[in-house]
């Protein structure tokens, strides 16, 4: 794909020519071809990668149900190290290429600024170190705690278990459901932690990152991590397999790195690039009270909290705030 014009405003901000629009699955036009193309776009490439990672974790990097039937430091520690390793590979690779090597400089970068290296509002006075610390210690720690408890519950028959070999169609549909449930859950817990009594003591830690990077995605307060990863609790109600629970948690743990790169596209060659397309959430980090969810679950459009980056949208948001 040819590069879009890299025209920046007086503040050094760049926006894509194609602005965010809601998913046609929920808002029309309801045409089979349009819906199928959009659904494939939701799954490919990132969600398919996350599905593959979760499947590999379930098959080869998760202890047996016999092992997880009893809590033990050994297997829980292995889960934690596995989750840390995955996040380091994904967020670390993106940070290395985009922010350390600066392989494409500010091409397709929303802001012309780089992460803060000396800023007292960040832990250790450094944005990247702050983000890595909260992501690996609190983020991966609470992710692993939810996973360990969930596997223990499956192993002891406490929550409904699904044998995917006996119900393959249901298992596939449930995998797609997990993606959309994650988007649904994210919107509402995100709005919750923007509630004034929770924002300053909890969510403001994440919003230190106005100029976001890959490590910003999972950089949150421990109380926010508890709420954020709670989407896995849906598997305590509906029949599912450990794979689905692992996928739910992995999606929550890994996808924020891709969603917070601060770049619209990844440059492959001079005339080819791959979509990153996180402008919708980037605007949230710039303006706080907009875009709580994602385009593929258009709750922001339904609740009138969307902002697509246009002047018209900005005027509407300012009018709502003034009112």
C-alpha cells in the first residue's frame, strides 16, 4: 500500500486520511459479502495470531489437568514465565524496531514525539521503564493468577468443561465469541475506571502515557489489572475449554502492545506497509473522555462517546462536555 500523505498539524500530530468507522456487522449495510469481508478483517491477521499463540500454549506450554488440580508454586511460576516471555517477544520486538532502531522514523507515527526519558510522573522517571515494570510485574502477575485459578477450577470440575473434539463447531464459534466478548467487556470496565473516584487513584497510571508505545498497553495499576482481566470469568458460566480461557487472557495480555504502538502502519518497504490501525484508541489517550472501546464493537457510537478525529466530531464532543 502506498504511503498516505504525511502532513502534520502545528503540534506535530498526524492523522490518517481514512477515519474510524463503526463495524458494519452491527451498523450495516447488512450484506453477506460486506459482513464476511469485515469478519475476516477482524480475524486476520492479529486475532488469528493470538488464536495460534493460545493454541500453542494450551497444547505445549500448559501443565496437564492432573498437575493443575493442586496449587503448586512450580507450575504457576512456569505459567508466569511463559506469559512474561510472550509479552517480551511481542512488545519488545515492536519497541525495538519502532522506538529503539526507529526503523521508520515518524512515518505513520501519530505524534512526532518519542517516549519521555526524564519525567518524574513516571516510575523510575522514565516512561519505558515505568511501562515495562507495571506490565511485567503487575500485568503478567495478575494475568497468571487468573489463569492458575481458572485451570484449577477446570481440573476439579468446578466450572463447566467443554471437550472441543466432541463439539468442534461450537468450539470455533466460541473462539469468535471470545473476541467480541473481550471488546464488549473492555468498553464497560474502561468506562468504570474512568469514574472519578477510580480514575485518579487507579486509571491515571495508565494515562500517564499520552504519547503511547508498545509497552504502554498493559502498563496499569494492579487494581485496574484485576478488573481488566476479569473477562475470563465468563468461562465460569458458559461451557468452554481451557483453550478458550487461555485465549481470553492471552488476548487481553498481548493485544494492547499492538493497540498502543502509536503508529498507524508498519513499513515493510518504501511502498509497502502493514496496517496497525490504532488511531481510534490513540485519540482516547489524547482526549481521555472519548473512544472507550474499539471500532469492531461500536459501543462508542451507541453511547455517543466516539470521536473519529474530524473537526465535526471534535465540535460535537466539546458541545457534550460544555452541556
